[in-house]
């Protein structure tokens, strides 16, 4: 199984993808600052 936590979203909508990637990116950056 490649997915631990599914993220429900419309992968055809660029706004949806941008929002998810933005949130993931912010979380990664915050995690690296500790």
C-alpha cells in the first residue's frame, strides 16, 4: 500500500492541487525549522 493517509480532492482542478501542495509545503517547512 503506497498511501498511508488519503487526501480526498478533485485532482482535475488546478486550484485544488495548488491548495494541497501549498499546505503540505508549509507543513514540511515548519517541521524542518524545529
